[in-house]
């Protein structure tokens, strides 16, 4: 990067908070996905004023800027364009205000997700969105990706818990969207900003909704000898009228990998488990637990265990939330997907993923938010083998094809980023994407902020030729898909 620009950046944020040596930049050339690209410089901002000055300097010099939180993203959203400035908000990590009477908190974007809940648990509240990476991921990144998590089935994802945002635009202007109130007049620009993946502005303050801790919580572990029986149970629970706080599935291969790493108490001889959590008033939870247990047993569950205390409950969830990390003990590389399907299509989709696994001779483990149909197949491959790397991408594309064929989506919470930008034309028409580009250009007209992410340009759409691999949709257990 131009030495003059680096000097000016250091004047803004301080000498020690600008990185430009190759060995330092190498640490910021990737996120938790599979792509890499080295930035020109990394800048650590401490407040809104510094972010504004950095953005103004970059705008004047036509330098791309890529906002970055903890780097736990899985779609390449924080991967820099060549010679771009990576603007890290990780050191903007203060909880600025806790307003219990109004059930609100105001935080900087670098606040770690779990720390928000830990800060208010003494008042009897928590912050509901809980990505599996919540011990590391930041609320700013959660806002960018509209993150979810296991416990958002009943209460919704990040957009449902953010009521206000202070943001810096690409030219350095500071704007305020929403606030502490439940609803604001005019267009819902707060909701529009959440999930925009850093292409509209850099969030510098975030007002979040706090949720009262439930009176009672119980966790069930339903154990199956067949993954299809577990998948059928997801459909049956949905039809029963009970909406759990969380409904997660792990297949047998993946739960054994997790058990070896965490010792959470998952049965090693099972084909799949469902982790089901219910919360609310004590009497209602007890009634729902009996209903859910009966549904599971009717769908051929081998056993339904109930966590006997809080320690056992936390251990079961530790296994689920460290599932991705557990795979690192087995495979040098894995490719995490994030497709969405209607919940009733879970059995068919798992059968299709198994077919794709066999086709490419790649192990695919399944752990996902079964309750809302948000799949996270983990495709294992050897990153040193070019053919396996290519096959993993082909397998991922086929999985996404199947999700789209069922009326689903290419992402539920990990975002589009750069990883799935070439799949957007298969989900949206050229006119749809043109409108998205026009709206983005109101905030980011020169596409200097997180360029080449989320929305492909019209030219790119026309260059993407050929259909997605045709999904093979067959009956499952005699039931048409």
C-alpha cells in the first residue's frame, strides 16, 4: 500500500494500530471459510470518530475498505480485495449502556456476543441471538451477517433484536438509524442495514433488545437408530404445534467426532440425535416436554433423555456449539454450507446430501438448526489436494441446487459474501439484482466498501452461464418430495 496512506492512517489511529508488514497481513487474509486474499493494511479503530476519518481518507484515495470483526465468518465476507484496508472494529468492545427498565443495551461492534448476555444475566436478562461461535464472534459481525443460532427458533435472528444503529458511510458521514423505541417512523433502515454484510456502512454503535430469562428451561436428547427417523421427527414436532426454543440435529458420524473431543454424553452407537430445548413458564414447559417426548417416541426414537441438571444441560450444548471445532481434529480442511429448506423437506435433503457424499467420495457431516430448516453440512477434504478442493466446491454447489429446487435459500445466517456471490443469479432475476445494486449505491455509490460481496453486478450475472447441477429429487420412504 502507498506509504503516504499508511502514514496518514497512523496519524488517525496511532502507530501501533496499523499493520502493513507481510507477516502481520498474513493473519488477516482469511476468515473461517476457505478463500484467502491479503489486504494492503489493517487498521484498528477505537471509536466512531476514527472510523469516520479512516473512511474519509479511503474515499478520497479511492481505496476499498473491508470491515472486520472477529474473523469467524464463513462466507468470505471479511476477505479483503487486493490492497484494500481492513478496518477492524475488534477493539471497539465496550458495553456503553445497559437500560434494564427499557430492556435495551447500547454496545460497540466489537463486543463479543456471549459477553453481552454475561453482562446482564445478573438482572435476569440475556441477549437472544446465540451463534455457535458466540464465545468469539462480535455483535458487529452478527449485525453484518444477520446471524442466528440454535436458540433463535422461537425468538428470531439478529434483525429481530436490533432496534438502532449508528453507522459510518463510505464517505465518512455518520448516520443514526432507529433507536431505543420499538418502532420508528419512516422506512425501516435499521432492518435494512442488518444483514447487508458491510456493504452499506460500518456499524459503530448498536442498540440491542434484551430478553427476560425464562422461568424454566429443559433440554431433551432424542436418540435414533436411523437418521431418517430423526428427520421425520423434526416434521412431526412442527406439526404438533409446539415451538421449541431450539431444535438441533447431529448425524451419527458427526456426533461421534464431537463426543471424542468434548465428551458431552452423546451415544456413540446412534445414527442421529435431536437436541431439543423448551423454555417458558414451568407448567407449560413440563406439558410441552411430555408432548415432545411422545412425538419422538412415535417417530421411532430409541430413547429420549432429559438433562437432569444445569451442568448436564450445559454439557449437551457444549457439544453442539463446538461441533465445527471438533472436526479440526479429524480433517485438515472442511467446507461449511448454510442452505435453507422448508422444514418438511429435511428427510429428503439428508438423503440427497448422502448421495452427493458418495458421488464425490467426500465425508459430509450434518449438524444444523433442524427447527428452522437451516442446514450446515460440513464437507471434509484435504486442502493440499487440488482435486478434493474442487470436488468440495462442486458438492457444495449441488447441495445448494437441491435447497433451491425445494424453494429454499443459499444462506440462512452465514451470508453470501464472496463465496456464494456467483449463486445469486440462480436465486434472483437480473431485475431483482439490479434493484439491489441501485439501493446499495445510495449508500455506497462507488462500491468502495466491501466490494465484490453479496450482490453481483449485472455484467457478472450475464457472464455466469449454465444451469446449476440438476438436483435428483426422489421419494423418501415412499413419500414424494
